[in-house]
């Protein structure tokens, strides 16, 4: 008997679930077999691959060890030949000579601990400890490839290190014995095992390890593997696995050709199979996942079947409820025939305000309760529906018959046929007063909004939130963006944004929450012509025609933002180079996330020369090129800034990139800068300091780096690292500069004078002025401590003017003291040429003191001439025309150009004392002095030797034609009164500064 109807869905559910389960189990068996086959094949392949790799690595190790020993054998063979030749040539000196020779070879061949010459019993002949066990080496019992083959002895330990003895027989019965450091073989082994995955061992015939990839601590331990009998590497006999130190490994062994050593290469079996176990785990996980999915699928099939049955039941109940709801609803129905008679249901009478029970009326009676303004429209639509048979739908107003209230009705209808075939019109009527009034109010609101929207001077638009298309747009937006209305309404909001800002729009839309008020935002928009606008956007959510939309007001702030950016840029950047200024750079460095930064300050010199020579714009162009180079380094390694006019700063974060950044910085500084017609080279000095970021000390760190750069510039060093003592030194220099300034004003400085001696005429040739600064506590501050500071601070200019005036006054005093025509020499620094008008200063002194021609000598250094050669040449010619004699000081120590030297109006050159000091005993110094003397005389110049202290120096210079000399051996600098007294004594020096009868005290 068939089952009842309600049980059929349950039976179908059971059959469906069983079919799915059966198919899934069959597929599970197939999947299990496949996974097992894959795992077995993968395991076999991995073991074979590991074995192949071991064989290749063992062959490479054998070859490297053989090459190392073969090279040593060849070297020892060469040494043997040399030793045999020595034995033939000088047999009595053989031990001594070979000891020295072996010591030299050992120093060059660092892999050899020692090298000795022994007799056949291993007793040292050339010195050393010998090799007593040489005769009993196991290797000597094996036939060798040739007579003078190298033998390898058993591993020994000497002074904490393992050594491998090597011996080579000589034809006369002696042996060359060398001891190879096993550390060299250890390096070979370590280089082979790049990933440290394998165990590589080198062992000797005595069964001890010579090298081990695990470390040198295993050298000297017994080797557990079987010694191979052939060169080609092969798996160890017995089992493929080799157990060492508790680890099962696959091991390959091979013998080193020609030598009693063998190589073992092993890899842990667990390491080889580790990926295979992961594969097995993944397969098991996949299989379990499949089983779980099968169980889940069966349960889903059962659950869906139950859900479908419940859905059918709910639909049935819903249909019943809908039918009841239609019966209980107050929607009225009506019926009209062609005779003009209307019939309606009871709710219609209540809606129209007619007496209860009235359910029929003529069409004319119904029109009388219709609002007068809607009667004609209603009559026309009703007649059209009767005539055409089309559906009838219309909203109209009625005036209730009971209270005169105006209500909105919505009538719907269509023509039908009754059972007799008579044509009728039936429909419904609903009171829609509330919704209609709300709609009309909304339409009025929309009219007012559109008036405000269209005539607003600011761009307005509305876009659909779902499609992002523009729905409405006002005239102001059309004018500002350049599109027509049709073009605007065909676009989305993405079309007015640059492509690179698309992700910002997407993120803004994702983060937006409906109903929330948006903050005022700044966006970048794009006009039709491509020009970008910066706008301030005000947006709010609205509902437009039933769809969620957004109303957007746009304010163009392009000019305002450009002004703000310009002000911000000027406040944080140097306008010439475009880099961050010092304050902005400090803020940027303090905000960095790295723990430490290293700051390099670069000071440049040469920009002023370019500006003075080629114009200000050329100097700025050069500065910009250098700024661009440093800016690229800042983008690559951290951040860069322009601290002062000739100083840049580079912050390298993190400090791990410092070496590369410094190398790149030095390369950029050394690279010449192309100008309009030439290449410019700027001198540079670098100061370096380190900073821990986040502590707010970047400003001080930048200042410290600048101070270190200043120290580098002062000390003529390319790079200086900041030290705390530099700050104190800078403070001391600042105080010293103040003291110098006050000392110049108070005329505390003194001039001392050193006498120059004319070698040919054996008489004084002049005096040179030297500045001295007496101190209150007695003594003098050395010039080296204040002259350089004066040049750095520019105080050398007023100090030099004072020295000129004092020298001129001293010349007049010398003339009155009985030394007419004796010239006075004054040193002029580079700063006096660069920052002062040296020619005008000297001319003023000549006029004031009425000095004759040749009474004043000016001494210049090569730096003065080479910094601005054209300006220097013009100034020197001007001075020579005024009767001033010119000397080139410290000649030979600078980098002067011969092309300029031949043009300079010089009278003399002075050989630096560094060449004179050893001229009588050093051939190089003598050659340089001879060349300088020949050069000076060839140019028609006098040559003055500086720093003469001994008679030997004086006699050498006199013999080689030096015109004048000066130095402590002639006269020590002294005040003018003492110098005049010394000049009077020199009148008696007929035979020169070193006559035999004059004492040392007289010379001093």
C-alpha cells in the first residue's frame, strides 16, 4: 500500500542524501589512492635528489682539496729545486740560507705554519723542530705517482692549532717539510657549504678529521665513515644511512686523488624529508577537509529539503492571509455601465461623505461632488476610457457632501464584460489626500530649492550615491568647469577628479555613513580644459525622486591655497636652492621614526669667486646644481636641507645606509659643475654628528655638524666627526676672536724682525716682519694660535693694515739708524686680497711714509695667486709700478701654475724650509732645491733659502748659487731695537755668518 502523501517529501530527502553520500565515498577512495601515490613518488624523488647533490658536492670538495695540495706540491717542488741549486753553489751556507729563505716563504704563504729542510730521518737541517716521525708516515708506504711526489703525514697539534705535515723528497736524500694549517682546508669546506645544510668532512688515512663544516672544534676527532678505496665519490657501503652524533644522514664518500685524504658529504635524512612530511601533512589535511566537506554537503541537502517543505506551507498560509486582508480592507470598488449609472461599495459612500446606504448614482450626480476645477478633466478621461477601452487612472478632488471638506481621490479602472457579454467599467477608489498633499508640498519645496540651486553664484550639483552620476547641476558649475549641461549629466564624479585621486574618492565613499554630517573637505578637481582646481567641498545627504543622493556645494580656493603654500614654502625652504631651511630640516628629522640618524654638514668654498667672476646668476646656477645633487641624496637616504648660503646638511636615516650615503656624497662633491663655458669645482668640507631622533635635538645636532665642518675647513681635513670638545674649542675661539679684536684696537701686537743675509755680498739683505702678541702673564702667544683665526674671522685685514704701517715706520727708523735702503718685507694673506683693497692700502702707506722704491717688500703665498689669478696679476703689476718688490713665499709647497708664474711680476722666490732642512744630507731635498734654484734664476728672480740653521745648510746653498738666506742660524726674530743692534754687529761679519773665530753666542 503506498505511503501517505505527506511522507513523500521525507522519502525523497532520504534518497537524495544517500546518493550524494555514496558518490562522495567512492571519490574519497580515489583521492586517498592518488594522494598515497603522490607522496610515495615525492619521497623517492627527494632522496634521489639529495644523493645526487651529495655526490656533486663531494666531487667539488675533492677537486678543491686536490688543487690546494697540488699547488702546495708544485710550490714545494720549486723550493726543492732552489734548495738543490743552493746546495751545489754554497753547501757550507745551506742551513743558514735555507732558514732565511723558508722564513720569507712562510711569511708570504700564510697557509703554511712552517717550512723546513730535513734529512731522511726528519731531523731539521735548516733550523726548526724537524719531523722525527717522517720515516714512519703511512703515506710513505704507498707507491707515489712519481719520484718527487708530495707525502702527507698524520695530523698533529702544535701550539693550539692543528697542522697537516707535508713532505717532498729531494734528489740528494733531503726532504722539504711543510706544515699546512688545517684552517685553510676548513675555509674550503665552509665555502662549499653555503647554506650549512650538509655535513662536509675531510679526513686523513689515520682516521682523524682534518676539516669539518660544523666548525674547527671537530678537527682531530675520529672519522666514523669507511675509508673509500676509489676517487669517484659513492654512497657508503652497507646502508645508505650513516648515523653521526645522533643524527641519521645520507652519506657520500670519495678519495682525494694522489693524496691519502678522503671527503665525506652527508645531509640529515630528516632535513631531506622535512618538505615531504609537510606534503604528507597537507595531503592528510586535504583529505580530512574533503571528508568534512562531504559530511557538510549531505547535511546541507537534508536541510534544504526540509526548508523547501516549510516554504510551501508558509506560502499557503500567506495566500490565505492576503485574501482575508483584501476582504477586511477599506478600499472601495465601483462599477459603471454605458447608461451612466454608477454603483459602488459601502466604503465609497463613507469616503465621499454620502448618506449611509447610498450605493448608486448617475454620472451627473457624481460629477456634482467633484471639485469644479477637476470635473472637465475627469469627464474627459472617463469618456476616453469608455471609447478606447484603455485602463482608467486619475487623481482628482471631491468636496465631501457632509462637511464640504476637499479630499483627494485616486480612481483606477478598466472595461470588463459580464456573464451576458455586456461591457462595463469596474475599478477602485482610494482616499489619497495625505499623500497628495505631501507630494504637493514636496513639489513646492523642490521648486523653491531649484530656484535657490539654479541661481546660486557658487557651483552646485547633485549626484546619485549608487551610480555616482550627476543628476542636477547649476549654471555656476557649468561656467567653472567648462562643460555643457548635457556633458555634465552624462558624467560621474570620477570624471572631474584627476586619475591619481580616484582612490581617495573611493575611500571617502566607503567611509561615509548615511545621515552623518560631512566635514568640510579640500579636494582637487579638473576642468574640461585639464586645468586643476583646489576646492572646498560642502556636502549633505538628500533624497531626490526617491533615490539617495548627495547635494554638493563647491568653493574655488585655488588662489587662496596657492598663496598659503607659497607662504609656507617660503617659511620652510631656501628660495635659491629650493631645499628645506635649517628650522624645517630640524623638524623633519625630529619627526622621523628611525632610532638614530647621522647628519652630515657640507661647507663649500668657491661660490663667491664664481659670482664675482661670472655674475650673481652664474653663482646661483652653480648653487642650484649642487643643491639638486644633495636633494637627490636626501630623497634616497633621508632628507637634505640648505642651512646657510654655502652650507648644506644631509640627514641619513637609518644609519645603516651611512657608508653608501657618504660615498655618494663625496662623489657628488668631487664631480665638477658645468657652467656656461667651463667646469666649476668647489672646495668642500664635511662635518658629521649622530642624533637619536624623537628627542627634539635636531637643531643642535645640525649646528654640531656645521661646527665639525668648520673645524674640517680650518684644519684642512676633508671630514671631521663632531666631538663635545669642539663646542668648547669653538667657544674658546670666539672668545679669542674678541680678544684679538680688542688687541687690534688697543695696538697690543708687536712686530719682530728677522734679518736676511746676502750670500754673494756677505751683508744683510733686508729684514722680514713677524707679528707677535705679548700676553699679560709674560711671553708671547704663538702665531699659529691666532693668525689662522684672524683669517677665518676677517680680522687679518685690519691686522695686516697695522703691520704695513708698522713696517713702513720701521723702515724709516732703519734709515735713521744708518741702514739706508735696507728693505722691510711684510707677509700678505689671502683674506687681504679677497676682502680688502691691498693695493690701495700699500699705496697709502708709501705716500704717508714717503718710502723710496724697493724699500717695501711684499711676500705672497701661492694660494693668493691661484685663488684669483687674474685679480692677483693686476694687483701685483700695480704694486710693482709703485716700486714695491714682490716675493713668492714657501715656493714649491703649493700648486702654482707655471703659465701664471711666468707672467707674475715677481722679484724673488723663497724656498720653503722643509726642503732646506735636509738639503746637505738628503739627495731628494738637494735635487728639489737645485731645481728651484735653476727655475728661479732662469726666470731672472732672486732665490731666498728659508730656515737655515746650520753651517752645512748655509754652505750648500752658497755653493749652489742661492742669493739670500734667513733662519735661526743667521738671526732669530727680535724687536726692532735688538735687530738694529744685530745689524751693527753684522758689519763685522766679513767672512759670513760662520767664521771660525766667532762663537755661537755671537751668531745668536
